[in-house]
């Protein structure tokens, strides 16, 4: 790998209208005992340790090999280790550097746009917790490599293609952040639970028993399930039943009561109330909409 690779992009109006666009990207190997940062960046990117810097865009920085320190107005000083990603947010003062005794290898991508801003406004990432650990995974490195290749070749529509890759990169980092080191087990456990729910959609199920069969307590099962899906196991199971009931209402002549019985609801009244709560319509109203 070359010690330095940098690209600073000219961004056109059509790129900005897309809602997510790349401003800069690169990788640099900082050897130990070397000055940091170098002075050969464009004026709006260069900074020194004493003054720090404020950007008008997002930056995502991955550190592989080495250690260092990151500091911002929102966090104070934080240690950076091999495998960490840290996020820089528009309008927030920050500074960072490798330790003199270790140096580091950094990869970064800077991006802007309305879609990018949604990550902040919707709370998926926030400036108070900018560091995501254990990100030196093949999937993350591959996304960076795809971006480097794309901006080397600059094919037609490369900014739009790059926006998709960068969003996938952000999704991968979000999953790492919330799944942690147990992400494979989490995926397996939740997938197995979902499969069981699909297979038993016409019945009532014992979620505590399911958790036990998966080898975890219900509290952890519920927490991990909600972490991945955004809803509790019970709510997910009920939503599955509601989706199945929509299919039956639109594609069969079965009565509301028959559908409620077929899907294991305790009563027609409960089914009607839940359906309206989840969809905004009574079952009969929904059926007449087709």
C-alpha cells in the first residue's frame, strides 16, 4: 500500500441534489516520530494541534495500526486504538493525532448532503459518542477499497455510486456499534426466533420458552431482539400476524372471525382492536379498500 493516497473532489450541483456526496477520501501511513498532520492538505482541511479544526462536513476516520488521541468540544480527550473509527461532525471543534511512539495508519472519507444529515438528526450517530471500536474488519476495509477504486477510475455517475457504498459503510459501522463482538451470535439467535415465529404464526407462542431454548434468559433475548429489529419479540410476532391477516382479508372470503381464529387470536374483539391500532383501519374497512 502506498504511504499516501488523497482525493479532494469538485462537487457539482447535480451531486448535491442527490442528497449524499463525497468531498474527500484517502489513506495515510504516519510513521512513528513523524510530524502530524502534514501541511499539504487544502486550506479548509489543514489544521494544527494547538488550534484544532472545525469542518463543514462529516468525516469518518478508520485507524488501523497504532494509537493516538481524539478530542472534541463534545467529548474531551479520548484514546484512539487500533481498529477504532471516529466520526467528525459539521460545526464541532476537534483535533486528533497519533502517538509519536507508534504512529498510525488512517483511512478517511468526508461526505455531506441532506441524507447524511439524517444520520445525525435521527440519532443513528451522535457527536457525544464518536468512537466505534473493533472496526478493522474485512467488510469495512473492502468498502474503503471500493471507494478508492471508484475515485481512481471516475466512471460515469461515480459520485452517486460512491454515495451507495458510503451508506453501506455507515450501516456496517452502525451494526458493529450496536451488535458489538457478539454480532454473529446475535444474528443467529434473532434469525432462529423469527423463523420459529413464522412457522407458528397460527398459534400462540411462549416467548420465555423460546428464549430458554435459545440458551438465554428472556430479558437478554428481548433486549437483543429489540436491538436488531427495533421492536420487542411480542410486538414483532403480533405484526407478523397482522401482515398475514391483511393477506387473508384481501385474498380470501373468510370472515373476520374466522381469520382471528385461524391466526390464534384470543378473540375476534382483540383481533379487531389490535388490527385498528396497527393499521389505522378496522379489518372490514381494510378489506373494502381493495
